[in-house]
């Protein structure tokens, strides 16, 4: 049993939305586990309760919650009509909706009333450019207020939004946007990162030229540069929003497309995942209300609404998730730039300025802060902070320790896990549950998550494949262009027909927590024993000599060898003594099966832009297989040195 690091004060638990939901379950829930079971056994009753509790605004109410419970093919709220943007813009007053921050910019606050007016003006401008319901918009934007305005304007009209961050290369953008044939491109003139101003004119011109479906471009003056010369008509954002107008909230079916999201695509073309307006709204409302516990009317002795921040780009689903918090009538903090500029205390100081109550980040950022000796509690006043949320990769046990020591002793640490595929979470936090070292607190409500062994049997206290046995509203409606649904079925339902197979290797603990061991498609199998890569990382990355690491399995003599590549701390060399120490540390923490056959020093570990290690790409490089789509990586050049590591293989 994992050590309990934090127990929510009784007053916190009693004030939580989750406790109120338990009371409304009418005797069906004496504990969180009971509540979860009810939520996955009575899908109709649970999701109807979410709809009602969250006050979903609908032009046409629902009569039936789930018309068909097949996977794939489930039909949610088939008669309901709603508008995603209307639900996020329900307030019209002077409460702060957004705080826009970033490198080289002063913090800027936008009220709900101002945001609503900006959305109406943007819609008028977009309509004059010919944008219509069902048209696709491709956005090349940083995490800024203008991006939120234009996304909500599109959602209100029924146009479909897709986005990527401006640091993507031309081919990476075209690999994504060319699939959806956008009518309109939205882009900034440049952006700041790490203290440098980066121009986009040549890149933007090449992208627009490579998208023959584009009729026009909206240009956001974000970096104060001269407008680029483009082959399509361009309209300045400031001109687009010049004329005031009331926002349009077109009633749309629950299943109407809202977002086109892209998989990372590190080993092939990115999948274009279609997410519905209703499914996205309901999933995010559930997570924000019951699991994150956002309060619009103050919490305890604090009368101010909650303030939520997540460090993300517009190329990661966490941006979409973050913006949905507007529906909870709280303040959302946006940040564009490097999390380490001018130093690793910058985001914590932003948390103080904005009064952040919920701080979202990644294990990679936390590890960097820890290695640099940063103590956020000494950098900033974090008195309002109630929760640190983390995703992108598993949060290791030592990072839990560091958070409670260096950030704040009295707060919830909620590691969460889900993904772009579901634009939400399978496992995460719950404000009335204890935090156990190295564990996600629970399976999320309404998500029938199980760990299946090799015989497709559910196991507790053992490692297995993450599956979801019942449908949920934020399942994709499909892949764009996959007219017969064959690619969609192959992605999630081929191994276990009728059951969502997510591709994660997990353990569900007897106490209800969840441990993530990494991707199941990169699970190591030496001697036929399944090993999650996260188990190795948890051991080796506690060593002060190791800054980062990545492990892969390579074929050898009819079996699999574990190969470990390590990025060393400054002034450390990989010699025989350190190699022996690494192996001993891994053996002691895990088992002899986990010990790598080879250890190599590398200068950098490759990551996706959303902070995930790319084991499959490293494996491909080390077996002389091509990695075609390097644009998905934050540091694509890092892959090259792996090709020179000569490891025996079949």
C-alpha cells in the first residue's frame, strides 16, 4: 500500500461538488468507490445528473441520454440541441474570464462581458469573410486571448476548429491541416520563446500556399511585425473585431463536430480525431466540477472565484480542456512562452499575480524545477493554491515528495491520465480522497476503466491493459475522412471488439488508486515478462547523476533486450561504476528483468510537444527503421544520435 501524503481537510471534502453528488445519489454511494460503480453501471442516470448539475444550456432539451450503448456507435442525447460557445459565455458581467500573460507582455484581463462582445464582433467579421457552419478553420496560434475569441466565435457559428502551435514546422502543419481542407487560416505574425522573437512570415506563406482549400487568412498582430505577403486575402484581427455585434449561438446537435484534434503522429501520419460539441462540453464539465472541484462563488473563507492555469500550447488537448473551464464561471489564465524564461520561477510568480487556485503542469517541468533547486514556496505567495495538477507522462513518487516539500504541504496533488483520443481523462483526482505517493487518486466518474490481463480478465493489484468497457460522451465521433470507420475501429476496438483499448499499461490498486506504467505498445517483454517503461524511469531518475532517460526493447536472439539511454547531469560521465550503479538501482527498485542489457549516454531525450517521451521513435532509429514525422517532436534533432547506437538485434 502506497504512503498517504495528504488527506483533505474535512471542510474541503464537505464543500466539494463531489460530496454533493454523493448526497444526490440517493443511497447509492456511501463512498467514492460506490459512486464510481453507480456512475458506470447507470450511465443514463449519471450523465443526466451531470447535465442537470452543470446547468447545461440547451435550445432543445434531451429526452433520452443514451440511445445506443455500442462501442463504437453510441448515440448520446440524440434529440438535444445546444451550443458549446453559449455554455462557456453564460456570464455577461465584469467578472474576469481570462488573464492573458506571456513573455515580453504585461498581464491583460478580459471580463466575461468583454469576451462575449469580442466573440460577437469576431463572428461578424468571419461571416463577412464567407465562413459558414461546417467549414474548417486552421489556427496557427499561441496560447493567447485572441485564440480563445476566435475559437468561441467559430463554435458559436458551427464552424470546426483545429489548431497547432506556431513552433511546428511547415510540413508538420501541412500533415495535419491538409487532411481537413480548411476554408480559413488564423495565424500570428510571430511569437516569443526563451527570450527570442521568432518570425512566422515565411512559414505562414508556405503553409497557406500548400492549402489550396483556403479562401482567406486572419492575421493577429502578436509580435509587432510587418504583415507577411500571402497568396490569399488577409484580414487583420483588429479589423475583424472592429464592428460590434451580439454573438450568435446556433443550436446544433449534441454530436456536431467542434474540434479536429491530431494525434502526435511520431510513427506515421497524424490521425485526425473528430470531437463533438456536446461530448466535449459534458466531459469537461464533469471533470472540472467533480474532479478538479472548481468553484465560481468562492471556497471556504475565500470569497473570490477560483482561478485555473495550465501550461500548454494550442497544439495540445490541454488547451481545449483549459478553455472549457469558462463554463464553470471561473477565471482562466493563459500563458505563451517558455516556462523557464527568464527562470523556472516565472510560472509560480504568475500564479501569485493571478491568484491561481489550480496550477496545471507536466512532470517534465516539475523535474526541471527540482533539478534546478527551485522552491516555488520561496518564489511566490501561493496561499490561494489548492491543487497542483499534472499530466503528459506519469508523475513519479519522488515528484510527489518534492511538491509537498517545495511547493505547499496543504494541497491536492492530482496526476491525471487520458489523452487527445478522448479529449479528457480516464483517471485522475478527487478532492475528497487522500493523495497516495506515486498514484493517481481514482478512476474518473462515468469511465468504466479496467486493467485487463492477457486473458482479457479484469485484475486488481496487477498490471494490465487499460480498457474502458462502456461508452462515454467524449468518445470521438470518428476520424476525419474515415468514411467507413475502419481506421477508427482499428485504432481502439481491433484487439477487444466492443471495448475501448486505450494503449496504456496500468495497475488499479485495491484502495482505488491507479498507477500508469507507460504505453502498452512500448511495454518491454524480456523473457516474456511485461515491464512498463515508467517502472525503470521511476528508479533511475531518482539518481542525482541522471538528468533524464528513455528505455526501449530491442529484439535479440529470439528474445527482447532492455536498452537504456541516459542524459547525464552536468559534469558526470558514464563509466563502468556509474553503469553498475544504474543497474543496481533498477534491480533493487524493481527486479532483475528490468535491468538493461545496454546503457548509452545521449545528449538529449526526445519528447513530443506535449511532453511525452517517444520510445517508439527511438526504437525505430535504433533498428534502422524510418521516422517519417519528426514534426511532432519538440526536439526532432535529438533523434539523430540514436541511429548511431549499434545494438545487436534480429
